[in-house]
C-alpha cells in the first residue's frame, strides 16, 4: 500500500463454492485489506478450504448446533469480533442475518446480489428476472442494514449487461459471475480507502470518492 492506513480486516461469510471469496483473495487480500476470518453455515462448504489453504481462520456455524438463528448469529458475530474483523462480506452466504449479528456490525456488512436492485431482491433473483422478461441483467454490491428487509440496504456499486435473448438462469449467472468477481473486490477496496460515505442529503445514497 502507498499510505500508512492499516489494512482493513475483513470477515467473509459463505455457504458454497466460495468463488467470490477467491476473487477477494486474488485481489484485495494482503493489499488494501486482509481477509482475517471466513465462516460458513455448512462444514462442507468449499470456501472453507480456499481460506484454510492460506492459513486464514475458519469457523463453521451450522444452524442445527444452536437453539435458534439469533443464537447462531450471535456466536458467529462474537467469533468474528474475536478475530478483530471490521468489515463483513457476504460472499454467497445463503442465510438471512438477524439483528443478533447485524447490530454488532452496524454499517459494516456488504453483500453481492445478482440483480440491479431494487429490482428482484431475495432468492432466485435471476429466475425472477427471466420470468419478468427483462433484457438487462446485472450485479449490485450493497450494504446490509438491520431494517427488516431483504436486499434493501444502500447501493455501493452496480453494473449491468444486456442479454436480450437470455432464457436460462445458469447461463445468465455465468455471464454475471465475472461482474461479481470484479465489483465485490472493488467495493471492498473503496471501503478500505475510506472512499465510501453516506450522502447527508439522502441516507440511501452512498457517495464514492475516486
């Protein structure tokens, strides 16, 4: 890094393959930020192996091991704080976080979603878009807020791609995957530089300083 700003300590939550985690590891890790901890809700999530091979702390928090979701989320938040994590990145994490987690990382949880929000929030976003007949697909990186909504937090970055003849969700996702792998690290890079701030005139608008 060119300045003396300490590297932002990032914690990643993942449920599956961890390709977005790998994008972070290949770009911002040990540069603008350091991935300090990776947690999953499934012990077989390949994301854990991706982290483990680099000596990154890993943890598994299956829902069945806890009384309820808030208990699990509280334990997961405590584990992240024990590793001095400052920013949480949801990289293919397939569970909705409760207040037990979000209240402890207020304004410091980022998600990547395969649609141009606010269109098609929640699960099966690409399928919903195809059913609607849209021609423009895309990716959004946004903050996650404890507001009771799903994919309702302020947008950090978005990028779209025209796919006028798309009919298959898997093919669309393959087209979107490189965008996810570019946009998510870029958002983390901007946050690490202190280049993302909330517009005082509009709490939903994030200002980006290049």
